[in-house]
C-alpha cells in the first residue's frame, strides 16, 4: 500500500530526508510512505494564525496536484491541515494524524492532553479537537514555548516535555499526544504515557476508506 505524506511547511532537503527516514522506521509492514514537500509558497514555520491558514491552503492545493495512484494521503502535521470530512482529491482518502490518534484514545475512554511547541499551534490543535467532538476526553493542551529548531533537536524537545506532561497528568490526562508529527520521544518515566501521534496513526491508517 502506498501513502502520500505532505509537509505542512516548506522544508529544506535535509529535513525532508530526516522526516522520510522517520516514516521509513515507523511505517508498519505493507505500508510505504512517501513524504513530499508542500512547495515554496507555503510558510517556513507555523508561528501564528496567518501561517497556519496559509499552510492549510497550500496543503490542500498540493494534495489536489498529487493526483491519484495513492491508497491514502495525509498531512505530515498534527494540526490536520486540509483534512476533509469525506474522500480527498481523485477519490484518495485523506486522513489526519490528530484525528486518528485522538479518536483512538477517546474510543478507549482514555482522558488525554497534548503538548505543543507554541501558542498558535496550541490554539489550532484545541480547535481541531473541539471540531472532532472530543472535549469530554481532553484534559488540556500545554505550550512548551520552543523555537522551530527544537523539532529536529530531540534533546531539547524531550528536556521540555517532562514538566508539561506532569502538569497535564495532574489535570487528569492518562495519555499525552506529542504535538508534532516529526519528533522522536524518548522513553522516560513520566506521570502520563506520551503518545507519538504519527506512529499510532500509521498503525491505524484505514487503507482504502476515508476517515
């Protein structure tokens, strides 16, 4: 099965290679993920609402241009930009990493929170969860206030993670969604289980059906 992943922002080749290698490691047997850059018209980071809205537009346009030949497509982003309610372009199902992972936790009746890099991403992620009707399961969204470079810096991201996860656990979260699709979370003893939304969503990806 072939899956197309579309970046939410314009990325340099070395970051595309890093993220592709991550997909190669995480994809379950039988699923091949190809990551493509959304294009130079997209923003270089998601730091405010205008950049988030521009990302959404550019991801939608890039998915339209991708055409058929894929079993499934999805944005390489926990904010699920341009994820439709029904089938995507050319009849290819477009799934969301946040949609799949958060609904899985809710279906198992697991209260959860999320950690994010900045305030703008936190606001959008909260909006998405509300749109998915998951308020009853969401314990909160913690903002770690990290620069964009922390996405590729596993040490910096994980150093900030502990305090945020512990605060969400105190608010009732049994699991915490790591609010970036491209970060590897280190195993550690935290007060709530940290969920890699990309790894979980790839295992749940409904090939051949829409979300």
